[in-house]
């Protein structure tokens, strides 16, 4: 019955004269995700509306699922597209629509209520919106005596949009909201195999940021399965963000040098500082405007306010932490929603957990940390350079 979808957006609608840039970005992203669906589609915009028309047979559930991964979409409306053949024909078409969608397929409950919401975007149409509402409402009441009108909280909202063609719909399937990816620059995500960092990438991408990622691998202390796990997480995130350039850094020698020459209660914070330094260098080379992490205040020793301040000290780019005020359960719920949770909890260690101290410092002093990092001078610079030169870059999509 449905061969088209009306795509609704929210925030884009308040962008003023620049709105067309965001609409165009949204159209591009929709076209991109529909490539993974069966069938051919035409995506076009007109008068503040974006439409997806199926040109061949398609799987409606698959198509909706794909559209629900496009940031910027607030609602997906399966629509029936009608030619304007006069109001009498429109009345017959609306009766047919309500009959098929609600009476036959869902079963009409006694007293089911409805409201007609007409929008006349074409001034030469002979009836005004309020007249369309009233007359179509009367036609439906005559055709279906079990129905009743409720203009406040109806069971059915029947939307009728009068344009060059007439669009009829009654369902609005929620989209993810946010802004189209790529409209707010690019960021570098520090991606581990845990629960938090994939969620952080998702949430920043929802604000229109294109995502690259860096993963710190420590063979033989972390296995190839751990590396595969991170690539799988990047693939799951890429369903929402588009292709992700994943930079894989061999971090083993750097970690061993820190382990040998620095106090063990400071291992995590010093390793974290070098991760941030390396990530920032890759970010600068790839035109990223900031770093993104999955840190949440107080969740672990390296995420206390004191530790975050010491970590930030080595960065000149801004560090974005979208999970900063969330508790673990909130983060887990988002990871379950976006499909990363089951992969994140696979029991493959990442390089941080292997070298974690039994009693890590929770209130590091920046002066003391810098003093202890001096023990690495003459060694660490070369190791960092080698790590950058031997990094592996994979396009995940």
C-alpha cells in the first residue's frame, strides 16, 4: 500500500537561511544508508519536505530500520501518494485508506477516535484546511459509524497534505533526531573495546560530527580477537556515522617503557596522557577538530576530576566527553539501543586493563606526573614516532 515515506526533521527547521545546507546533507545521508536496502529509491526535497519514493519492490521494515540510523530524522511517515482528481475522489481514497490500515489490518475497536489534520500547501485548492478537516471527518463518520471524533487525544491522526500531489499518512515512526553527520566538522574518537567509547562516538555523531577513531593495540598482551572486537564495534557505530577511518596503534613498547620507568600507581594516568598525545597528532593530520572519549566522572580512577584535569593538560585540541555526567546504567541502555552492548561485553582485554595498577592514584598531581614522565625522555619520543609510522588504517563501514 505504501510506496513512499515522508521524512520529518526537527532542529533543521530552525536553521534559517542555512537550512538548505542541512537538508542537502540529510538527503545525502539518506541516499547513503538506502544503498544497503533491497530496491531502488528516489530521495528528493520540496517545500520544506523530504520524500523517499520506492521505484521498485522493497522491504518496508528493512527500509524503516535503515532510515532510523540517519541522524537528523525526527519522524518517518509511510505515505500514500494520490493524484489530485477532485475532492470526491479524495474522500473515497481516504475511506479506502482507513479501511485497509485500521479496519481490516488492525481491527476497529468500538469507539476508536480520529482527527483529520489537513495542510493545504497549494493556494489554488478549492477548500481551506479547516474545510478539508470538517468534510473528510464527516465522510469518515458516514463510512465507519464505529469511529468517533476526538480533536484532543485521538487514536488516529489522519494527515492529509495538499501539494502538487496529495499525501495521506497516519503513522509517524520515531527517528533518531539530532543533526546530519558531517554538518559539524570531524572528531577523533578514542575507541576501546568497552561499553562507553562506542556510545560516546554515537552521541557526538548525533550532533552532526563525522567520526574517525583510534584504537591502541598491545600485542601479545591483547589478542587479535580484541582487535577484531574493536573493529566490530566500529562497524556497528558506522551504521549511524557513515564510514569510520579506524587508526590502529601498536602501543605495546610504549606501555612497557612506562611500566618499567614510572611508578605503578601512576601507570594508567601516564598511559592515558600518551594516548591523548598520539590521538591528537593523528587528529591534527586528519583535520579533526577535537578528541572524543567515553569518560564519565568518577567511573574509574582515571576519570576522577583530578585525573581528567591532568589528562587534559597534554592536549591543545578540545576534548569532548558526551558521557561525562551519566551513570553506568544510562550508558548501558544507550549501548543496548544502538546494538553495541553484546559486542562490548565480550571477554577480550584491551591494553588499559592489562596494565592497570592494583591501587591507582585517584588524585594525581600534574607536577609530579610531569616529573616522573621525565624518566621516559630519550626513549619515549622514538617509540611514539615508531607507533605513528607503523599505524594501520582501516576503513570500517
